[in-house]
């Protein structure tokens, strides 16, 4: 994981971004895997912010658990975060060994991300209890270590009182890759299932369903209750979200969490204010970036962050009357 983090640090530094001065600099936004909703949405928001303020933002690949460390050190000024990961980072809890107290939020409650667990329609599996509880061997594609997807996947395994080592002994095989790789591995029938965390409708899941018939697997109540202790909530992938899925006409109960635009406490207040203002002054354009952003509104901004708001963002929300 250290090598992975070092690679992202090198990318950010190579872009010439420093925490000392922002004049004429291109800010760096560490997003998610290429091909995922986070990466695409960050690009759309970067365009809106630049058009409104002149502030240039470069989007680079990242991950839910990597991003807080990069942002906390000031290697990247902006990044996507998740409330449960942000909170763990801020308080020095699993998987973090120290408290990342420089983290601040600009806007929360964005783009509800859903955990998708799907299998090939040609497989007999219809429940997570069957697969993980009874250890029915299957080939699964998951995101690389250091991502929020994989962090939650390990929590899922913990609920079933198992882990990678035990499952491998039982005949399970795991493929690690980004969203595009997961889709390709599924379509090429190199894996039987995919566990991924994306805003619905997820392009990667849609593509997978076109290339190969799939079945979405619901999360059981016991697992959802267990995950709730980490700030993960229960949501539904509505029927019709993935028309090509075998069970496309069914609502799929799953786990979910909103996205947070995260930054460092050292980001100048006026820069934080301008970025926050640009987002909400252009909310109609923001909603057009991705279907998951359509319900987003000003009142959601200061919610579901998992970390303190940046003073520049607080100033904006107070001016708009959504904070006292």
C-alpha cells in the first residue's frame, strides 16, 4: 500500500501543486478509479468550477481510503471522500494508525454511492448468505487494497466471520482491479461475481450487463445492521436501473453512502468559499453531470461529511441560511 500511496504522491507533486501558494497553480483532485462515477463526476465539477471562478483543477485517480491521507498531507488539495472513511481517518481508526486532523469538508451528501454485488446470471447464486456464509466457492472481482470498496468488502467478510485466507482455502479466487478491469473480467467470464461501490446507475455495471447477463444480489438485513455501525446506510437500487439485468424488474436492497468533497484545512478560506459557491450557484449544471446528482440540493451541502466543514464553506452556507 505504501508503494501505491507513493505513486499518487508523485503524480500530485509532478503537477506542480503546493500547499504554500495557490496563485496560478492547478489544484489536484484525487478522485476514484478510472471508469468509475467518482472520476467522471470530479471532471464535470472541475469544469464547472473553472468556468465560474477561473480556478483550474486536475483530476487524478484515487480511492476512498487513499484520498484522506493524500489530502491530509497537502499532496492534493481536493478529493472525494466518504463519511465513514473520513471519520475513521479524522479519528485515527481502522485502517488509519494516526489521526488525520487536517481534513475538512466543502460539501457532503453528494451522489449517493451504492454497493453493487452481482453475479453471472448463469451461476446458481442468489444470496450473500449462501456464498459467504456457506462458503460456496466463487471467483470474485474486487477493487484494489486501499479503496473504500475493498475496505467495506473486508467488513462484509468479517460479518460472516471469515477472511480472504479462509475463503481461498475454501476455493475462492479473487481478482483485484479498477472498475473497467472488473467489467472486462466479468464480460470475459474470468470471474463469476463483482463487488463494487458506485453511484447508480453505474456505467461500469451497465456495460457489464450488456456484455453478459448478470444478477444483482441484495444485502441481507443482518449484514446491513452490522454495516450501520460504520455510518453505512440502507438504500435501494430501484427496479429498471439496469434494464439488462436478469432481475431488472426488482428493487435491490443494498448498502450506500454519500460522497464528500474533502480538502485540507490549509486551503485558503477564499478559495474554499469560491469552490463551494461555484457548485451551488450552478446546481442545475451539477445535476446534469450524473444521474445520482439529480436530487442534490443546497441543504445537503453541510450534511453527511464525517469531518468538520472548512471555514470557507461555513461562510458560504451561513450566507445562504442553511447554517446558523
